[in-house]
């Protein structure tokens, strides 16, 4: 087991896809994906609708009970604010 290459997880949905839960009808945007040791993929879904003028709680669903509504809604070429090679200059 040790030293063996692990395969990259195979996910059915991409981050940013809009999906719908077939059981509850909850729909939203995929914002996280998790692969568990028993090979069950789960997805964190953020609703696009408000409830009482507030964002709804995020929900998590297993892959088999989700259906795609629309392909990826986010852009891949956006700045992430990650590590940089130079410290920004201050205005002091």
C-alpha cells in the first residue's frame, strides 16, 4: 500500500456547475467536492436563492442523487490571491 500511486479522484461534476438534488429538489452551485475512503463522492452545494432575505445554509449531497442543471458558472483564469514573488509596495 505504501509508496503506491493513488489515482486522481473521478468526479462527475465540476466546481461551479449548477446541480439539483433529485430527492429534495435543493439546487445550487457546486463549491466543494470530497472523496471518501469508501469511494463515495460528496458535493457541497451553495443555493442561489435567499430565504427570509438571507443566504440559505450550504448543503452536502452524495454524487448519485445529483443532476446537472448547467455547466460551470465560474471562470478559471481569475486571480486567486495566492503566493506571489514580490511584496506589494506600500504608500508610506
